[in-house]
């Protein structure tokens, strides 16, 4: 067993040392590309990978694509992301190193392709912002959308009531049964003369 572990460790070290120059050369080619040094500004909230790539195409004029391994239908950068006077490469690396991508950019023709290594569950969908908050933030929300009342939590209320009544009924049945057992025991015990 020990020899097997030692062989696996040596093999892993060999593979790492064999591919290290390839990874270093790839990172060097990204840093030497002057187009990636363009400074950009932007603000995102719960942004998807394809939205970031489209933003970089427009602002920095880069030819970027996403590999099929990248999660494209859900946000990969959660919360508020503010980009101020940042090189395009910085935002590209932020996207590549995000929790739900964990990948790298690879040279692809005259541009770059993002390849992900993440294999876990997809990220959760963000919670929608209430219409009233959107309206106060200055977003155009149709008036009929504001007038509609959200359904109340009546279903949840009934569930709580039924659960509570069932629990109380169960406890009452246990109490009655314990009283009956005490009565049976007291009747079966002979009285002391």
C-alpha cells in the first residue's frame, strides 16, 4: 500500500512538472497581450459569464468565447461587482477564478476561450428584487405590477395551525394513556390491610 501511494505521489509530481511550463507560457501570453491591458469601468449584480464576456467585447474590443464547460444560464459572480479603471485581464481572471468556473483562459485563434474545471452543482438562482424596491431605485416598473398584491402566506399559516393542533392532540393522547396505565396499576395492586 505504501509503495502504491509513493508511486502515485511521484507520478503526480512528474505530471505537474511536465505541464508547469505550459501553464506558465499560457499565463505569459495573456500578460503580454496589450489589448488585455485596456482599462474598463462597469457595475454588475448577479452576473452571468456570457454577460461579462459580452461586456468585455464591447468595452475592450476583445474576441472572447466560452467553452461548453462554463455554466452560462446562471449567475457566476454573486452580489454586486464594481469594476473601476481595471485592466480587462483583471476582470477576465476574476471570472475565470470564480467559485462556479474555476477555469482558465486559453488562446483560441485571434482571441481567448474560457474553459471551466468546476464540476459541482450549479449556482443558485438569485432572489428577485421586490417591485417596490425597483421602483424606488428608479427602474421603470409598470403601475399594474405595483398594484398587484402578492399572495399572503395563508398556506403556510394553515400548515402551522394543523401541525400545532396535531402535536397538541398527540400529547393529549399520550397523557390519557399514561393516566389509564396508572389507574390500571392502582386497581391491580392489593390494598394493604
